[in-house]
């Protein structure tokens, strides 16, 4: 709204801005923050307890389980870091996680490409079959999987963990990647064909770079899941001929805590060191995971 006045023979136009409205206080917002803080404390509290507990002696932990280190002791972490068993467990976890992640990304992008970009009879049924795989946990297939691996001669080997790990991660991978690839416009593929690109040329040069956020997302999820996997290595590796020094970290933590159950400080140090790599890796890639899942939902 404007007002025109005459001052000293000159016409002056003034704007009358409306008075700012008072923002009402939203009582629900502090409640949401309170719930978020409580959930964060419940999730982070045990992790911090394990990490800080590694800096305490066993006697101190027995005397005051909820106390802080007084003094801070580095012997527990030094003992674990100088242990050949720990680094053998790290090597096994790295091999299993990297191999599983590579297999999941390669097989997942190829299957998702066919389901998203090709029209053929039974495509929806095949996609539904992959989606149904989300409803069958590893515990359901534990016994038949163990018998099958024994028949194939893969029981007690890393391949016996990697191949089933890839198979159980494929449903989630395809559910995420198919919407990503479907969201790529068909006009882009038609333009590439007009320029002389083949189907594989379009796949390598155009589709893969555009699907990079989705590939990073499924790769991170597969890596973290493989790093933290316990049941599958327990069924396949712990009953095989591999020495304990070549077991993955989840099994190594269990074996270490059983063997050194009286040394609580060292057990907490071993546990915290085993989960730090996956935790750091996940936090560093958190934004990429959210971006990849957002793209999959939009697609």
C-alpha cells in the first residue's frame, strides 16, 4: 500500500509496509528435538561406552562400570594393535567386504539395467521376485545354504561367504537402482543411438556416470553390511579349516572375548577398533547415501 503526500511543493510517495505478524510458538518443535536427542543418545551411548571403556583397566571397570577413565590407560589399545590376530581379522574382513561390494555393484547394475531399460515378457514378475527376496532373511536359508556349500566344496572358504553375501544383497541393490535407471530419459538414449552409440556404448558412457549416486549408495550399504556380517561367516568359516587369525572381525571379536573374558578392558578395545572402520566409512559417505536414496525415491 502506498501513500502520496505533498511536502514543500514536492510530491512524495511513501510505502506503508504492513506490520510483521507475530510468529506463533510451535510447542511441537521442542518435543521433536527432545525425541531426536533421546534416540541419538540411545544409539550413540553404547558406542561411546565401548570406546571409552577401552581406556580403563579391568579393575576400574569392575569397581565403577559407568565411570570415566581415571587415569586414561593406553595399554589395552596398544595390546590389540600389536596383536597379529587383530590384523589377520582385519585382512579377512577387508577381503570379504571388498569382494562382496564389487560383486553386488557389478551384478546389481547389470540386472537393474535390463529390468529398467528393456521391455520383455515377465519383466514385472522378475522384478517382483527380486523384491520378494527382501522378505527372506538369512536365518531362513541357513540350513539349506550350509548343505549346498558343503556339496559345492565352498564350505569353510571365503567364496562360501562372498557368493551368498552377494545374493542376499542383490534385492536391496536392484530395488534402489531400477528407479534410478528408469528416471534417465529415453530421449537421451535415442540421441545417443542417433550419434552412433550402441546399447553397450550408452551403458558405459552415459548411463553409468548418471547412475553414479545410486552405485555409490548400494556399494556403501553392501560394504557396511558385509563388514558387520556375523551369521553367514559363523555358518561357513567358523566350522571350516581356516585358522582363527583369518576369521573376519565379528567372529574375531567373539573368539577374543571368549578367550580373554577376564580382561574386560582389552575386549572393549578390540570391539571398538573392529567397528571404527565401518563407522568412519559410513559417516564419511552419509550424504551420498541420502542423495542416492532420494534419487531412487524420485525415480
